[in-house]
C-alpha cells in the first residue's frame, strides 16, 4: 500500500492536471484582488474590506474537486491502470483509500495555496480584514475538512460510474446544483430568522432570543412558514455543505455559530461516502 | 441526434423541470390561484429560469454529442468522404441549435398549458413575444459558442469541463458588470436627489460606456436580462413613454448584435477547424 501511495503521489505531482488546477486557482486568487484594486476609485485603500475574496477558493472547491478527482481517478478506468494495480496484488479498498488520500492531499495544498496568495495580495493592496489571522487559520482548517468531504463525495461518484467523461459531467453538475441549493437555503433561512426577530420574544424563549440577537441565527425554532422536518433538513444542509460553510465564513466576524457541527458533519460525510464508495467499488466488476 | 440516448435524457429532464415550475405555482397560497394575472408572472419567471438552466444543459449536451463523433472517428470519416470541413462544422452547429430550439418549443408548449385553464388575459403579449424571440436567438448564439469548443477540443472530458467553466466565468463576469452598473445608477439617483452617496461607486463616463457596451454585447448578460427585458431594451428609461414599435426596433438591434457575435464565433471556429489535425 505504501508503494502504491508513493507511486500515486508521484503521478499526481508530475502530471499536467495538478499544475493546471494550481494555475487556475492562482489566477483566481490574483484576479479578484487585482480587479477590485483596478476598478475601485478611492484614495484610502485601507478602508476596503476584502474578506470575501479569501473564501472564493473554498466556494469554488466543489468545482475544482469535481474536475480534479474525476480526471485523476476516472482516467485510471479509461486507461486500464486500475486492472494493472489489482493484478499487482493491491486490494480494491487499498486502491480506493490511496486515491482518496492523494486527491484530498492535492486539493488541500491547492486550498491553502489559494488562501495564502489571496491573503498576501489583500494585505499588500488593501490591508483591511475583519478576521484576525488565527480565526482565518481556524476557518481554513474547517475548510480543509470540508475539502476532504467534497473529495470523498466526488470520488464515490467517480468510482461508481467508472468512466472519466460521465464522472466529470455528473460531478460538475452536482457541484453546480449544490451551489445553487446553498444560496437558496441561506436566503430562506435568513428570511426565517428575520421572521423570528420580528415576532420577538412571544414565540421564542428569552435565552434563545439572546442567541438570535447575537449570532443572527438560532437553531431549531419553528416559524410560521418553516417548521418541523423541512426546517431540520434545511439546517442540516446549511451546516454540512462546503459552499454554504464558505459563504458563511465570509459573512461573519468571528468563528461561525455552530462551527462544531460543521466539523462533525464534514467528518461524517467523509466516512459515509467512503464507506458507500468502497463497498460498491468492491462489488463491481472491472472490465 | 434524435436517436441518441443523451438527447432524450435532456428532453425528459427539461420537461420535468417545467412541470415542476407549474407544480410550484399550483402550491401557491389560495388567494393567488385561479388568476391569469399571477400565472402570467409564473410563465415569465419560468421562461427566465429555463434559459438560465438551458445554458448549462447546452454546455453538456453539445460537448458530449460532438466529442463522441471525435472519439468514434466519425468526423474524420466525414472529411475523408469529401465533405468540406466548413460544412461538417456547420452541420454540427445546425443540429445542435435545432435541438435546442426544439427543446425550447416543447417546453414552451408545456408551460403554456395552464393558460387553457386560467385564460390568457392579464398578460402583455408584446413583452412575452419579445422575450421568446430573444431567448430563441440566445439559444442559437450559445450553441455556436459550445460547438466552437467541442469541435476544437478532441477529448470528451476536457470539452465538457471547458464548456462548463467557460459558461460559469461568463456568468460571474456578467454578474460583476451588472453589479457595477447597478451601484453606479443607484448612486447617481442618490446624487440627483441630494442624498448621501458614495463617490467611489460612480463610474467615469468612458468606463460607464464600456460597461454598458459589454452589458449589451455579452450573451450571458442578455440571458440575465431576459427577466427585465423591456427596461433593458429601453435603457432603464420610463417604459410607459416609449411606444411598442421602438422597443421592437431595439430588440431587432440586439438580435443583430447577437448575429454578429454568432458570425464571428462561427468564422473563428471554421478557420481554426480547417487548420486542425484530425487524429
């Protein structure tokens, strides 16, 4: 397994794909800050907050992971290397876990690369950020867990459909759908909490109202339009989807309320998708 | 194309999408229901969402369809059997555009069905006509772009990726341009009424012209503006003062602009495709 891991890492870092994705992310990191710098007409640049640009890398991570994982793992099926690996004596679970490790390591490197480039540029060009550096590092750590979760999800799809083209199509569409769903859910829950704020202390207890006042969101309180299972499901997606997490990182000043749940959900998604993927992959025949 | 599984999958998906739109309407609060006026709004929103979703569907459909021909070697066979490369390219383009139009017409028919029940009153016919014409033109232009990508990139997976990434970048930049223009006009209104406004949000004259021009030229901006098409055509002046005829002329101008984009993209595609090695 260690030999396989070493070979996989070598394939990843010597291939064109990894460097293309790195290049894309570097350009992305540069472009938003430089664009803001070029199009803003203000004498005092130190008053422009560019926190949002720091988390665009995480928001687009779904798409990046879709492309990277399906090209890296999916092309093994098209080229037949996966059969060679089996013949060489590796177990199917071993192959799956190696792919997961390599893809998540590469994507975490890309994530941190994006963050540091964006951070350096917003620091040099503007110099005003809401978060302190330690909070940013904590957020990136949660984001890294989220990256692993997304990678595990995309790898599950790739290993089940076993074709590069179909995998890349399905994964990209999935990440776009998740992104749209995130925006819809965040908007809906914001409306929900505005409704609670307007209703005031009659509906919710005093301590819950205090939480709502402080964090602008409180969990598990029904309002007139949103209640019961629907609310619970929406709150689950609100916390568990990486894009929703990233969108919330850029909106709040400190660690987001319920960040522990984000961590737990990320780990749980990784475990569940890996389990499903590995079991299905073991059952399926390879041509 | 009509024999491929892919086309039917997309057809079914888009029909499901439209039926969901109508279903959403049926679940509206009771006081809004049974009224043609409200269904008119739903109809317009459904058209808008259709074109937004269609551009992603087209990206996948075109690149999968054409790159299969690349992979099977059908394109090479067509060239060998004596067809000029330009006509091979044009055939693909026509097939993809016609498919897009057929899907649009089928969905248009489905979302129009509730009018039988609610009646057509309360809907502004001219506005809807303009909207439908613009969407049809946009379908062709967008197909031209994706055919360009798919004909030039032989690998199946890569052409899907490039098409989707391209359309996302286009949509994001359209959103940014729109944001700049909105901030600008909002701050101008505040300045005129003498209220507090942020000086940094007002664009310079040339800058404003460039953004405006981009706003009209880029197909994705037009996609975004199918929602408020009349305001867009009238350049956000008061619509009630402008006669319908003038709006129609503006629309014709926009279509002409799309035609220029179409010709440029296709000409570029054919020129590069002629010089390309086919494996």
